[in-house]
C-alpha cells in the first residue's frame, strides 16, 4: 500500500506476518511504487538465500574528490602531502572525460587518452604523479569502500636505457660553479643556497625551518661546528627527522637571518619580515638566474643537496650514517645522490695502495727471483 505523509510517499505491507513500513523519501508516486516492489523482491531473495548486499551508487571521479581527500587528510598528517594529492587530483579532473566518468567506467583506454592529452605540456615524471594519485583513489574505492569490483591496470612511464624518460639530477657543483652561483643569487636564495650546500637540506626543509630548531653556539665546539639544526618540519616521512651540524658559513648566514627576522621562521618574506617566506619565492629567483646566466640545466637548490651528499660520501665508509645524514628511508635513494667521478676512483685506489705497502715489496721480490733463478722447462 502506498500512502503520503507530508510531501513524501511511504509504503507499507505485511510479509510473513511482519509489518514492513518505510519512507521512500520521494514525492513521486510511481517511484514510491517501484521502491515498494524493490523491497518485496529483496525480502524474497533473502528467504531464498540469494540476497546480496546492494552496493552504494558509484560516483564519478569528480564527485569522488571530497571523499578521497577526507581520507587522505585522515591518513596523512603532512600538509604538504595533502596539497600534493589535491593538486594531482585537480589535474586529473581537468580532463573532462575522466572527471565525468563513473569510477567503474574508468578503464585502460580512457587512461591512455588522458596521458596523450597532457603529453606535450607535462613531463612524464609529473604525469606519473597524476597516475599514481588516480591509482590510489581507485584502490581506496575498491578495497576500502567496495564501490567498484576491480581497478584498471595503470602503467607508469619507465626510464629507458638512454635515460630520456625520467632524468635524474646528476649535476654536482664545482668550486667555480658554486662561487658563480652565489654571485648571481639574490637574497633569500643566496642564504638558502649556502644552507643547502653546507648541510644537504632540501628546499621544503629550508622554508619550514623555525628558530626553535636552531641551536647556535657562541663558540666553535671540538669538532669545528657552531651548533645544531634540528630538522623537524617540512618533512616527507619520519626518516627526515635528524640533527645537522652548523658549519662556519651556515652560522654566518643564520646570524644575518636572525637579525632581520620578526617571526618564528628563519626565512621570511622579502617585503615583510614578520611573515614566512612563500613556497614559490625561491623558485622564482632560481628561474630568474637560469634565464639570465649560463648554468647547467640541473643547477639549483636540489643540485646543491646532491653536491653536499657527494662530498660527504667521499669521506665515509659508513653508508648507514650517510643515509641518516640525508634523511632517506632507503639506502638506494641515498646512492642516487652520490656521484663519483674518475678522480675519485684514482684517489680511492691510491689510498688503498698506500695502506698496503707489502704489496709492492712482494711484487718486487717475485720479479727479482725471476731474474736470478733459471726458468724450468
């Protein structure tokens, strides 16, 4: 029986001696009749043992954004990580076909069409980030929310033998390069470059650095350092939590920054030292240098981090300590930041030779014996 309460229809009937009464939340009488029929069918299927849980309606990718971002914010504490996923998701939904498609309708051909649409304007490394975000969202919808039965196969771009797909930074500053860079850099990029070169910090850690993590001493300690920087903010993962020694050049930079800072941040806005430095300020200054000066395409703060880790790596055999210094979770990542050259190989072999003088003596003795003793036939 269908009847109306207020502006919505209800249905009620007796099934197996039990009174079933529910609201359809609809003002259309025909829809209410269909809802009653669907409820009767569900009860019959249950009695026959073929009842199945009705899946919630499958949303489009555009409509799924809020649900996905709520889960990301709950799962990831880092604000930077949350912004990363939101930016990538926004880029995915700019492709209209993806944005309007239901999650269950997203398949391999559609993903390939998206890749082709951004091929000429976006690097393959960046496209991989978009695709990884899409895969993460679809897996969450499939495995956690049960909105879809399966996820499509999403192939990321891979690096080929010529290293033309995802080129990694392999540039290391020479002394002359570093000097020229500092001469060309304006503040605050110049100070940030010195910190990156002397400590191996990344850009995010530099911008997020606050004065409560700076332990600057009045005098030099027994190791020749002027204090410690505690890296506690701007992190991607817990392994980035570490303490870095302050060199003399770093101490001079920090003293200058402290004199002008009027807030808790070490790096402040150029126009207002009571505000923190914006994320894009260093990028814009770096792009300006690359336009007006002739530097290697990989030159910049990230290459200075590579330079520092390469230099430190030359003076240690404890790769685990180098990994901790870099703040990496995997030693394989640290090895990507160390770039030995032929002179390093020669120095290594020369050092090993100098520590094993017996080798030369034995070799000379064998040669002398060959000269004095007749060769047996």
